[in-house]
């Protein structure tokens, strides 16, 4: 088992992590005293990261509301079971509503910013504390980044509002520039150490990776009208993007390594040199079911796995799984490179269990109701007056054939103890920023017109990423479509596909049943930002809902 990082999320600190989402602080505000107790200080800092682990941060709502909007997954129902008023279907067909649960991350992101601001006030003032405050400002910048990526115009929470001050949403471009200025200011103050003490914490490399991601999407965030974004939208930050990527490359700290699948096993962690910044999950110390890999395991494993002779990871799950996330056929088709280890994540056709020790595939067939589980790539829906097409109904789960519709993803394996001892709380750390992303971001920047550096070409950078999985090298100059397809293989079900499709002008493309179930998805370009959650609109009555919602 992994040597889990022990987080100091003290109950008293979390109780103080108030949900007062509209209070911000000026970073120069200061108390006259500073807490000398290192344990209390550490706990305060750890609580700044709590909101990423929350169900609405990078938790269940994020998986269901954001990742299902891409061309990777669709959320199905079984004769209405798991439809849940469109919780999974609406994002899958680009028909989000302000009250769809997957829209609701804004509240937690704002709460995270507010708590960061309170910590900055308390420990940020005394001279010489920049190195303590800088990580808090980095995570605060990340919360702002997530908000503009999802919602467009959002409140810029960088000051303490005066009594009675009305909180307004700032233009997306202004918040992007704020994030940039924050990162540029704090990067020199952040530690360059990258070890067990900094794992899962903002350091200089996390901040630079966030800055690279901001620059990669700069044209989208600053264009003023998201409906005008195309694959050719100008980006004035391409050379700056290359420079930031070069800083990370030249550090010599990170590498893609050899062997793709092991990066996502339950024993992953600080030893994975591809991880620049990851959410570290300890199912004993910080049980967070809906954020770790088991959100994907529960929803992407064969629905009746606990009634099989053996489960996909070499044991019979002691608790049920839902099995309602299916891979879209167009996604499956991208995994077509000979010798590519990433193909092994795509679970299709006759199914065999993996070893619970090393997760290598065995010759033991997974049997259910007297027959081997065999997934079919094409997904047939049951459409009638009771379950219209927008419910994405695959039929009753009492029929074995319905349970085998659609391929599944085997990226985040489980261990038996997660089911027997921890109620499906998983310990797979989830990467946010990876070195492979830095390499492919630089490759994309070069193809979009940035000046090449360090002797790199788009092909050489892309091939370095492919070497990890044993995929064949590209020859000649890859196209931007090649880069997008490679990103789809490399980062499947991490957190970037929706963002990538918008940047490449392909968010409205036809895949799965999206444009059939919701014909408006082809032309409603305003869906490139999500609706402001209903609760936020009810609290901030001065706000206008995003256009179209």
C-alpha cells in the first residue's frame, strides 16, 4: 500500500471554514500577531485545499457535470434508474440546467477562495511570511481559474468588500489577468522542492503549470465572446507559454517515465515523476469517495460486478457499483495505435480479471449469469413514451444484454479493502497537472505559431509523450488535430477534455447521442460556459444568468 500523506484537516479548522462566499481580503491586510504553533498553522494551510476534495470541488459534481460534457463518456440510465432528473444525461447531451447538480461547483470554489483569504489575513501580514502565504495565493488563483473556465464572468475575490458593497461578476478576461499577475508575483516566493513534503501542495512547479494552462487557453478567456472562439482564435501568449514550459522542462525534476497504466494505480503518489500537482487521497485519514479514482470505478465497472465470479480487479466487490458511465464509441476509436499501452484501459469485448497484485490481465474470464461479460462498443438505447431519448436509457438492468452495452474505462483500479473496510473510499491519487501536459502544450503552441526552443519540434515533444506508453512515433509534422487526438488518449478522464474541445472549436461536434437527443447542441455556442448555479442566482439577485440559460 502507498505511504499515504497525512493531512492535518482538523475538525476545528474545517468547522471554521465558513461558507461565507462573498468575503474577500486584500493580501496586504494583516493581524498584529502571528500564530507560532506550527501544527495549527499547517492545519490552516491544509484546509485551504479542502474544497478541491469536496463533492462540489473536484468531486462528484465535477465528474458528472464537466467530464460528461466531453467526447469521452456518456451517463446512461436503466429504465429510468439513475436518471435522477437528468443528473447524468443532461451534461452528456449538452442540456445543462441551473439546478443540474453537476453545475454546482461555484459555491465550493467561492468558499475555498474566501477561506484562503481569511488565512492570508491571519498569517500573511508579518514581514518574512511570503513563503507561507504564497501557496495559499496559488491555490486561490487555481480556484479562480476553475471558475472562469466553467462559468465565464465570475466574481474577482481579491479584496475585502465594504459593508453593504454589492458583489458583481468581473469580465472573464479581467479575472484571467488577475490570475496571471498573482502567479507571476508569487512564483519567486514558492519553493522549488518537489518531494513528499510538497506533494499535493502548491509549489513553484504547480504555479508554473497553472500559468501554462492559463496561457494555453488565453485566447478563449480573453476574446470577450466565447461563441466566437474557433480553432484559429488568436493567442498572444504563445511564446510566454513556451517559456513557462521550458522552465519546467529545464528543471530536470519531471519525466513522463516508462509505463502508462501504473501512474493511476492505487499505490501511485510522489514517486510518479509525471505528476507536477496531484490530489493525494488517503482513504483512512481523509475518506473522499466521490473525488478519487473510485468515482470512476463505481460508475464505470460492470453494474453487477458483485454478482460475478470475480470482479475486474481480481476480487468480488463487497459493495455495489453503478456502471452508468460508458465510453462514447468515437472516444474508443481514438485508441487505435499499435503497441500503445493506453489501449489496455479501454475495456471492450470479452472481459478477463486483472491480478489484484499488479493489475496485469489474467486468463480468468469474468462470468455473469453463466456467460462471460462481453462489452459491445455500440450503445443501443431504448426509446419510448416512458423513456424518451434524452434519458439515454439502455434498458432494464435485469437483462444481461443491457448491462453489456458500451465499453468501459479501466484507468483507476480498485483494491478489495476499499470495498470491505472503507465503503468504496479510494486511494488513487488524481493528477491535475502532468509533465506530459507540459510537453503537449508546448507542441501545440509551436504548431499555433510560437517560436520553437531547445531544439524541440511538435513531433519530438509528442513522441516523448508516446514513448511512455510504447506508442509508435509520429513522422513528419503533426497537425493540430493530431495534438487534440493525442490529448484525448493521454488525458482521458482526467479533467481537460471539455476545455480542449472548446479551445479547438469542436465542442459542438457530433458524438454519441448528444446532437440527436438535443439538436440545439449543434448551434448553441453559448453552452461553452455553464449556467450559474441556481443557488448562486438566488443569493446574488443582482447577477444576470449566463446567456441562453
